[in-house]
């Protein structure tokens, strides 16, 4: 299983930058890309809802995931924020080395 992961988090547009910066500053993420506008349609408490959100694409390591997840939950305004991790199976070696060097939990 890959040690390197990509984590997806959706957030209100006006909160995405602060959340991304907090994760990078804490060295829980090497990099966070913010996709500024995604339309989310989802079921919440029995109703179908639709909102504009930002998508955070977070590059990190499996060893940092629990701390990253906890920090997102702490800072996020949603009752149940999306925090899902996917393995990075392959990539440019120099980039993957940089990712490893910039996440503190190894």
C-alpha cells in the first residue's frame, strides 16, 4: 500500500483558503490545491441539497492522515465534513520526494 495519499475535502468557498493554509503550516500536507467552484448535490437529513463549494486536493502521507483528518474536523464549519484519502500509486520521483520532505509525520 502506498504511503503517499491524496485527500479530498470539500469546504465553503470562503473557508477553503484558511483550511488549506492551516494544513500546510502544520506540515500535515505538502501542498493543497483549491478548485474554487464545484457544484455539490447531496442528501442531508432526508433532503436533497445543492451548494457551491471549493474542493481541496491535499497531498500528504498515510502516517499523517489521522492528524490531518482531526485538524480538518476541528476547523471545518460542517457538522460532517468530507475527508477521504486515496493512495498515490505512482508519480514523478522528484515530486514524491518533495512531498515526503514536506509532511512532518513520517
